[in-house]
C-alpha cells in the first residue's frame, strides 16, 4: 500500500463519458452508460474491496445511500487491476456490496479508462457532478468524504461530502475549499501507470 492523496481534478470539468459493466447493485442489462443517466447530480465513488481506507468508511457510504440515493445517482467504480490484485475482482466487489446492503451500481472499470479520465489516484475518492445551465454534468466537488481515517479518532460522518451534496441539491455551489481524499493508491495495470502516478 502506498498512502496517496487525490490529484484534485479541476472544478467545472465535464464528467467523462463511460459505459461500464456492473459487478453488483442495480444495472440496465448489466451495463451503465453515462449518456443514459437521469438529469440529476451524479456521485462517482472510486472504491475497492480490500483497501483499509475504504473498509473504514463502508458504514457511512451505506448511510449516504440511504440519505441521498433518491436524489443523486450514486455509482461505485472499481478500477484496481485484477492482474496485480485479484482480491478486487467482481466476486469480492459483489460480496462487499451485499455485506453493506449497497443498492447503487458498482461498476467495473477494467480498462481503467474512467479512473484515468478522472485523474484518480486513490481509494476512496469522490467526484460529484451536477448539470450546468446547458445540462452538461460538471464537477462541483472532489476529494474526501470527511476527515476520518483509520486510527485517527475523527468522526466518520461524511461531513465534507454531505455539505457538497446538500449545496448542490439546493442549487448552490459547494465551498470551493475542498480537501483531498487520502487512501491506498490505485493499482494500475503493469506498465500503464499514468503520468501523475509516477
């Protein structure tokens, strides 16, 4: 494990287009396409099954889905290489979703194209997009769930992400002072590490 912070993709970036298969949760014929998502905020959550930083926040993700799942399209995204980390394969992701009672789609970014388009660096990492005045999903928040980390005794309450979700749902801009997430580095396929990872 390499402790890694978010790269902090620039705010107002357009949401990358994607069409990814579903490992667990709800899906349309096992495939989720960005072009078919409803016109409402979209929360992309870079997750995996083995990272201790992800395990630490699983309960709060369950609460986030309970509190916001009817208003926001929540999508888990698993981008870790199965070549180097088979413990993050589809079966493990499905088991993780079952244990935590997650209903949101958990997508398989097997070619790591979405992670690269987001300039993702770690798990967990969060990207909140919402339609602009032209209906284009643009980035409003990226970074941490809250300040809680394994062993630091800070409250696991989703403070940062919840504040951003609440602002967007009220039609307001989230606070632009946003803090990077911190966690395990994305496990890139051998020889395919992006420039910001090297």
